[in-house]
C-alpha cells in the first residue's frame, strides 16, 4: 500500500484523487422513460450524425442542472400529458439519474417531462446540422465534378506523354488521393441523410 501512495512526479504537488462517490456516479444504469417518438428519434439522430454515444448525449443534457431547473419551472403538465408517448430505456450514468430524480422531486415536475423537454434542446442543433448537411452535399457534387475534370486531364496527359511520364504519375497519385477523400465525404454524407428525413 505504501508504494501506491508514492508520487512519481518531481514536485510535492499532489494530484486530486477521485472519491468512491464520484466513481459510483459514473456507473451506468438503465432507466426507462415515456417520451414522444420525435424526442426518441432526435436523440438517435444527433448521436448517429455527430458520432456521440447516446449515453454521453443524455448525460450532457440532464447534467446541465441550470437548464434542468429552468425546464422544471416552465413545464406545462397538460401539454405534456397530451403528447403521444412510448416507453424507451436509456443507459445513463447514476449521477445523471440522481440529478434528474432530485430536480423532479424538488420542483414537483414529472421526470419524463424533464427528459422530453431537455431533449427538445437538441432541435436547434438538428436544424443547424441539416443546413450544414445540405452544404456538404453541394461540396460533394463539386468534388465529383472536379474529379471528372481531373480524370480527363489524366487521360490527356497519358495520351500525350505516356503513362510513365512524371507528370502523368503525379496526376494519377493526386487523383487517387482525391478519390479517397471523395469516398470518405460521400460516406459521411450518406450517413447524414438521416438528418434530412427528420
């Protein structure tokens, strides 16, 4: 045990040590909520499109205590009850669940409503990403056009100078890089189509 307490850095500063409570707060738990299909879809779309795990996204939304308190104060219970909702289980951190339960009790606000309205904060992100996605599609179209022009130049270079000429070799190499980049952009754009349909 004494070896574990020795510091391995030069000065006498000590690194803060995590408490067992902090570590337990990071533990994953399953929690079920009744949410609108639109909220569930929004979580899924943002997670897929931005490459974020749903757990991380959920934790980020709910651990924002200030926003959660504002939402709790403004909840319109009648409007929330009127929503057509379905059950969905999420994996979240114990700390997030505790924060949610605490806010729900403190403000006498339904836990499901807190989650529903917290997820609605993602709508501006989806709108911005949808606009960016359309711009990416335009850029992909430009890349395809640029690639076609490059292939024509390569054909001309090969016909005039030969396949082994340094200019033809460099052009072929550059086009391989462009094809690779275009394929990555195309895959990203295709993966992002989900945001267009939302």
